[in-house]
C-alpha cells in the first residue's frame, strides 16, 4: 500500500512523453543509455581474476511488461551450457546467490538471463553494494571470477523507467505503482453530450484537468501549512541533507527519486520524513525538524525501543509514518517478504519536551501466510506496564 501511495505522487512528478533517445548518463559506478527505439542498457565495468575486460549489463526494451535482462560480457569465449553464479552482498542480506546456465551465446560474447522486473535477482542487484560473478568455463580456463560495484544501479534503473514511460506503472523496475503496464488509465463514463450548437457560436472548451492533478511540490518554507512530497535532494533543506549524509550515512540520491521525502509545515516549523536507504520490505526513515529562519536549531528525532530490549534510542525507524494531525509516529518492521509477520511500534510526542516516547509495541512472530494490518498484531509491550 505504501508503494502505491508513493508511486501515485511519483506519477505526477515524472510522467510525460518518453524521450526519443537518452545519451549515456553516469550514476555512480553505472551508466545508462537508450536508443531511438527506447531500448535501454545500464552497464558497469568489473575487475576479473585474470585481468580481462568484463561488463555487467541490465537491459530492457520499451514494450509494456517486457523482460529485464541481466547480461554478462566477459572476454574469455563463452559456450552454451556454461554455468554462472552471481553472488550479491548488501547491508540487508549478504551472499545472495543466483545460478544460471547459458542457453544461447549472443553477439559480442554475451550470456544473458531474462525475467520479470521484480524477480529476486533484480531486486537484490539494485539493493546490493557489490556483486561477484563466477563463470565456469571448464578446461584450462577453469572458473573465473569478476567483481563489480552496484552503486548507481538503482538510479540508472530509475532513469530507464522514466525514459520508457513506466513511472507509477506495475512493470516499473524501481518507480512501481498501481497503473497498468500498458499505461492505460480507467476513464469515468462520459456524460450525455448536449445538442450541438451552431458552428458559428460553438466554442472549444478547454479539456478538464486530470482527476488527481496536483500542483508541483513547493518548499514548505514558501507556503505556510504546506504538505507534500519532494523527489530530489536539492529540495531538502541543507541541514536535513547533512543529517542524512554525514550523520546517518543515508543514500539520499537513490532513495528520494524512488520514494520521495514528505514534509509538513506548521507555522515556523517544518517536519521532514526522509527515506535513508533502499530496501525491499523494510525501508528505514528518519524524521527531522527544520526551522527555516534559524537552521542551527534543526534536529532529528530519536525513538525508543521496549525497556527489555536494552537498546539506545534510534533515529531510523522502518516504514516510519507520521500523522501530523495527532503527532503520532508509527513504524513497521516485517520479518517476512510476504508482510505476514513482524513488529509494529507506536510513539507519541511529549508536550513539554517535544520528544517521542514509545507507548506500545506489537509483534507477530509466526509467519503463517495470513496478512492483515500491523495494528492488529498481538500486543507485546505497552507503556502502561511501566506503572506496575
């Protein structure tokens, strides 16, 4: 549900006519380019155990729902039947392994593995930090190892989504949403047309705006009481940027285009909810208070864990949600990619200090395949126990 809501805003921010061609553009260790038919290729160079040239590519055509191909291009000659292993390391999950066997060797000495944009291999690549590819050549060549960096792949895939017009669609690689893969949108039935007026008096009426049309996001310091989302780091207050980069080691240049940062303005105070790093189910966010006329007063908020955990307060909360009307902050950590178990925490602001205290902690440890709102999970701890 969070993905769909965020992506709905992304549609407003990014949709438009797809570019005819994208020149090579660099993001971190990766680059992306698209030809005049919007076939896009993201690629990076790697280091090999025998010092030969190697490229790892992620490529995709522009047709709705088309497969995403992960392509290996070494220098040593490939043959049909050769096996490859892709091992990915990340902060969330180390040593994710994928095996594949070459069923065909393509022009340029390439072996490629295709499939859905949301399959595990693509998800782990875009969330990873490094990848190690091993190709079993057999014979005198034996098994060769190639190492590549994954920094910049997510941004490259986002650019690919944008160029191919997939922002907010079900077939997007990064900026997924609820729109059909073919880009069609349900249209309300038209009202009965009135009788045609004489040509000399009939005026062309302007087309009605889209049902969900919203103005572009504005900086809340320019519009008191504003609420919304921004999708570029430049739109964050500089002090909030520095909290993310220097203090919390966030990857804002990747997370903002994918998820957006939320802002809420009330009087002279702005509250920002900012995604820190990419993740599949558990996206960590931090919450910052910004004072436009005196940024030296800016601070990030910290959140408690149950006393029995014996852990310090933390600035990052998974899937943090801030309700500006009640001042409550909730967070959900899923134990399973099926969203059927995990922990749910609720925090309330203390009026005198403005700090947050944990008021309840729910946990469902049995991943039984039964999904439902996290607020309905069994109660594990409540602040009422502190008085007993």
